C-alpha cells in the first residue's frame, strides 16, 4: 500500500475517533446522529454541484450504500443505548475488517498478502479484546454490536466497488453522502417528529461540526478503497480505537490500563504489518 495512502487513512482514523467522541457525549444520540447527517447532506450537496457526476455504473451502489448507512446509524445508536459502550464499540469496529476482507474477496475478487492478512487479524483481535472485562462479555448489546459491524462491512465493500466503478471517487462520495444525509432525517421524523428534529437544543453546533468531520473522514476512506485493498484500508481505519484511547486519556479522564495498553500494542503491530 502506498505510504501516502497509509498516512491519509491514519488521519481519517483520528477524525473518526473525534466524531465518535462527540456522538458519545450527546444525551440524545439518535438526534445527534441525525443532525450530523443533516450537516453531511448540506456539505455533500454543495460539493456535488461542482463535480462531474460519477459513472452510471456506480449509481446502484450510491443508493445501496446510502440505505446501508442509515441502518448502520440506527444499529450504532441502539448498541450505545442497550449495551456497555466499552464492549459494544470494540466488537462493532473489530469485527468489520475481517468481514470486509472476506466480502471483498467474494464480491470484488480481492486478495491480500500473507503479512497484510496477519496485520488485519492482529488489528481485529486487538480491538475485540478491549470488549472483554474480567473474561466475560455482556450479552444484551451483542446482537446490535455485531449488527453494526455487519453494516460497516456491507457499506464499506459497497463503497469500495462503487468508487472504483465511478471513475471519480470524490463525486461518488458526495452523491452517496448527500442521499444518506437526506434519508436519515426522514427516518428520524418517521420515528419521532419533525418538531423534535428541528428544535434547537444544547449540542446542536457540536453535532453539526461532528457531521462535517465524519464526512471528511469517510471521503478519505472511500478514496483509499478505490486504490487499495478494502480489508487493509478498513483495518487501518480501525486504528481510530488507538486515537479514541488517547483522546479518552488526555481529555476525558479515562484510564489507560495494562490490558488496554497491550491491546493498543497489538493493534499498532498489525498496523505496521499492513502499512
């Protein structure tokens, strides 16, 4: 994988950890996520106007990915609600690189080198290990965490294929994110009400900013998947867990336990093998 692609993915991982920290800080995560999607829709629509549209062959993937992203949003919010964040988040993020590698092999004919495959396994294993507390795993949030991981894999492979067919990864990203950003508020209104969505609440500006950050982070990932193996890109993206641990330590007062430090070392080793 080209070194500049590795650096871009690591930067996207840092951005990803940042917007997840913003989402976790909100009291109403479904509302925060939907405001983030509104920001994504507005910014993406503005960008799309200035770009030539992606190739016709990629439009099916634009629509499919937008729908999959909505389900990902719903499962992510639900997993945060019913499960322990310290367990659901690592399971969701740790399971996705392996799933993406398998799906990319089946649907896109991708192969990865032995050392890259070992790196992907180390990253996934290191992340999932963070979910175990006293060798036990809480059951209630597990289905939603695994569902979140499944939808991450589904939309990632969809976007990897779509970006390659589009001939213009940034235009593909803009149109897909614009559609996703419109669908999520419609789902929110169906679940609650338009009045609830558009009422000004504390945290609106932070959620809106989080949406812009998430758009930049995922645009980088789609660009990378157009030129590098999807599973490897996904595994590098999940180094966001490392950045999340550092953000939690320096800004949120969270402890860096020996177990967490060991997991971070395993993830770092996997990152080295991939990159």
